[in-house]
């Protein structure tokens, strides 16, 4: 039985879906008779099966209905994107995880349908199956002069700004396999796991500081921790610096964590408002040995309720707002306090102070000798003793 993800918006969509399903069945039947021994591609492949101009105008534009067959390899996915027209989809085979905007992820099977209104954010489109590809058909009703049928989220220009001349392009999208993650491949269940939460526009230093500290081996070259990054989906996450990071795990397949690191963003109000991020912090924070917040990550910790009654510090100048927003926290004076440890909760001002919290926790989990060893490799003493006259050489 089909399971519509969103209601059909008008009679045109229903007519197209009827034609579309008929075509889907014939295509699926033809593929069922074929056998292939080749390995699946690591890239999503979109094949245009046909395109017909429609009679009449929509918003003053000539419209075209395009029919495409899309194949997603095992564990493949497409980054967030938009389409210049409404999309109706029908799953031919395999499993498709699908979500638009902030709606929950839905798991679609063969025979299920989905719908996307024009220019809505297609946030999640991935094949969670490790061995089987996913195939689905798509009918898109779009302006005849649309140059791109797939518009990456970082280039989501309005349809009216698309070039006037239509070009037939392959419409390929970037596909990433989770097996590409070295941290997944080399995950050691016998080691403690440090999980670093990622979200859009996270502050870079607050992510790289704990990675820098906890990935250092001991004097004998032995790895002491699994250090992984976790986000809502396996999609490149933009940091505030512009650097993009590919997470190792999602909220759904995140392994058991011994430490959860929560960093910040200049738009923490939006991050705190996310139910999925809040629930992840709440559920993991209750089961970890330690939870560490840097900078305004304290707001996310406070809203989660896992630190009620505990002492905490945030970014310099942000204490009053944190105390007002989360009155159950014992907020410390950020003008004089850089780091706080209260039981299994650690917090810092963030930015370079994120190294303080990471090193303090490293000593807690290992010993002072190993902390000193790591500090030596980070050249922290050089930074602390820095004097321009004695440390810099400049040749004209």
C-alpha cells in the first residue's frame, strides 16, 4: 500500500501520478528481468526518461513535466537541495529515507509515494541499506526555462532568477557513503568514545579543540579514545568559518558515548529550538560519564534539563542571559571564571578556552603525565610564554 508523505496539492499532481505509476510499473518490470553482476556506483544517478511541455501558463511561465529515474547506491545520499517545481515521487525498489524542511524523517519502501512543493528544502534523501540500491521515479512540473532541476541549498536562488535558456544537464548530485568515514571504519568498542555534536554554523575552534586533544596517542603511540562527530544526518555541516565537516554518525546510529561535547553557534536560539537536537543532548547527556559545553553550548545544556542545579559557565558577557533563560542553572561569573567542573558536567568560555575544558577532562580520564605529554605536543607553553620580541624573527 502506498503511503503519501504529503497530500497531493491539485488535480494535475494526481493525473501525473497516475501516468507516473503506470510508467513506474513497466520500468520496474523491465528491470526485474535484467541481472547485473557489477558493483553498485558510489554516486547517485539521475536519468531523464522524458519531458513534455504543458498547455497553459503557471505564474506567467510555460511549464514542463519531466520524468526521471533516480538510483541511490547502498548507504548513498544527496545533500540538502531544492527543486524549481513541484515533485511527485514513487519508490520502485529498496528503502528511501525522506524528509523536507524540519519534518521528521520517513522511511519509504517500494510502492510508497512522496510529494515536494516547489522550492521546499529537501533536507534528507538517503538509502540506509548497506547492500541494496534504492530506485525511484520522479515527476517534476517546473518552468520550461529552468536551467537546474536540482538546486543545492547553498545556491537556492528563486526560480525567477534562473537563466532564461534551458539546458539539458545530467543533474548529478554529490553522494557520500558512510563507509568513507575513517572513524567509523576504525571504531574500537573497547575504547571510551568522545562524541562531538555538530550543527549548522557551529564555532570551529570549539569542535577542533577536543578533537586536537583527545586524538593524541600516548607515548607508546597507542590510541586512547574513539573521537567521533555526530549530527542530525550524514550531510556536510558548515562551520561559522566556512569550513565544511562530514559527520561520522547520525543521531539515529550514534554509538554509546562516554563523553558528549556540546559547542555553540552565533545563532543558538535556532539550535536550542530544534527538538531533534534537544532530544539528542537530553538522551545522551543522561547516559554519558561526562558532558562538556563550550561557550553558548551552555544554553543547549540548560534547556535539556541535564544540568539543573549545577554550576556552569558560558561565553564572556553571556552569564546574565544564560541565568535568565535557564534559572535552574548556577551560572558562574564569566568575567573571572574560564572553566568549571561540577560533578560530571564541564563547561568553558569557549573559543581557545575550549582547550582548557578538553585538557582538564583528558587528565580526569587518563592522568597528569598524559596531559602534560599532550600539552607539550600542542606547544601550549610557547603560547603562554609568547613575547613578540623574543619569539619572532623578521627579515626584511
